[in-house]
């Protein structure tokens, strides 16, 4: 399988039908860091099963990055969207507020790109245990098992209870991640 960067994989995946809505639901309803879920999918397709060490390092970095950088930008962007939509608010009457919101939106996207670059670097640094030669065979079935396993591990590490609705969302994400 040719190497596709994590960022390129995420952009391609996000453009597929249902994926953006699924990711927003996973983020806003279930509390996931979507970049970790996307990382689980990308890693499963590109490398196989994530080791516990890699998952731990990815979770630790992503939690801190998301808390300190991504979420504050997202909060400011969504607050401004609501404030700018109300004509009677002071924010909506401020010259340049809409332009500022667009800059915050761009900064949020860039912060997620940097997060993904860091996660890809973790993967490339070999923090995971090398897979046995028998599991390195490039096959769709191996990729499907790896993506499913990695998503399950991220869900468990994120302490999110598996419900039928969540299982459906994760299954859809897995299927889309495996499509070409």
C-alpha cells in the first residue's frame, strides 16, 4: 500500500459522504477527540495494530494539545458564530469581527493539522512494537481488523461507553476509512 500522510488521509476521508457529520457527532455528542479516531483509522490502514505505548503517547499528547490549543480556538469560533448571527449583539456590529472569526477558524484547522503531524511523527518514531512478519501482509482483511482494533482501543482509552448508536458511528467511520 502506498504511503499516504495522516493529513492527506484525513482530508480525503472527511470529504466522503456522511463522514463530516459522523465526526461532528462523535466529537460533540460522545466527546471524542476526532483526530485520535482518525489516527486509529490511518494507522490501521498504514501500519496495522497500534501498540499500547503508541496509544498512550498519542492520547497523552492529543489530550494536552486539544485542551490547550484546539478547544479554546473552537470555543471562540463557535461563540463568535452565534454572536455574529444575532444582529442586536455588540459583536455583530463590530467591524472586523467576521474577519477575525475566519482567522480563528483557519488557526483551529492549522492547530489540528499540527496535531496530526505530531501524531504521525509518533508513529514514524517507532514507538509501537513492530508487528510480526505474518501480520505485515498487505490485505484488506488485515487492514479492517487493525482499524477496528485501533478504534476500539481509542474508545476504551477515552472511557466512552459503547452504545448501539456509537457502535454504528464507529462502524461507518471504519468502513469509510477502508474505502478507496
